[in-house]
C-alpha cells in the first residue's frame, strides 16, 4: 500500500528572512515589518542557525522602557532584563533555536510547535544549515488538496488495498475534504481499519464510513 506522506520539505517556505548575530535592533524590527513575519532565525557562517529572535524577545525593550525594576524583580526576570538592555541579535535571540528537519512529518512539526509554543520553525539539514522555515499556516496547506486527489488516493491506497475483491462495490466521495465511504465489502472486520487509514490520508478533514459487510 502506498500512502502519500507529506513532509516539512513539501510545505515549508524556502525563501528565508534571516539575520546575522551582529544585526542591530532596528534592523531586526525593519526586517520583520518588511517581510511580515513574527520571528527571524539568527545565522552564522554558511547559514548555520544559532538562535531565533521573536517579537517577544524585542518587546522586552519596550516593556522596561519607562519602568525601573527593583532588585528582586531584576533577579526574577534576568533573561528579560538582559534583553531589554541589548541591541544585537546575538544578545536578543533565544538560543538554542527550536528547529525541525526537512524530512520530519507534518504532525511532528505541529506537535513541536505546540509543545514549545512557537509559530514558526527554522528547517535545518543535518549540519544545522537553514533550508527554509515552516509556519503554522504552512502546515495547513495539505488541507488545500483538491477533493478529486483525495478521493483517488483513498481509493488506491485504502479501498483497493484492503478490499481487492469487493473494492469495486465501494463508492468513495470527497466534499470539502470530508471522505464518505459507502458500499458492501467482503470482510467487515476491516471496515474500522479502512476508516482509520482514510483519516490518515494527508488533507482529509473527516471520514464518514458507511460500509457494510456482505450478507451471508
């Protein structure tokens, strides 16, 4: 059975906006504004990612702009107060960067974003060299797959594989990403598996399984 599995490389943005460690505060803000991004990777050498500067890192300067902290508060917020007094990317960035490999699955990238509470991940190769950036919106691109493509994949990778003799009696319809399976199959014990495999096809929103086993 061949199921098309999308990876981060399939959906990532390859045109990367990055800055060097010596980039100044205003240069970073200008890059974010120009390219409409909320974070930029910090790279060195041939493009090795060493950190990420996000809007949250930059806002520390504004937060403490007119607020003098007491000694106790300074001790409790050492990282934020240090960034508030910094002007260069190397001092403002969060390091090490949370990155993902190009061949990582989309669910893995989504789980990583959720666990680390980030909106974008630099995509790096085995040497840590940046290859692209993947965002939350990039991960949703698979749900733009045409319904006809989804129907063809569900039929070929699920129905014909599980029901080689009775698959011709199964109707596969997809509307707005929702798969509906109807018909009569020879082995009813495989119906739950068919529903799970159809749901696992990249881009499927939901599955309505109305398959029944052959009588007698």
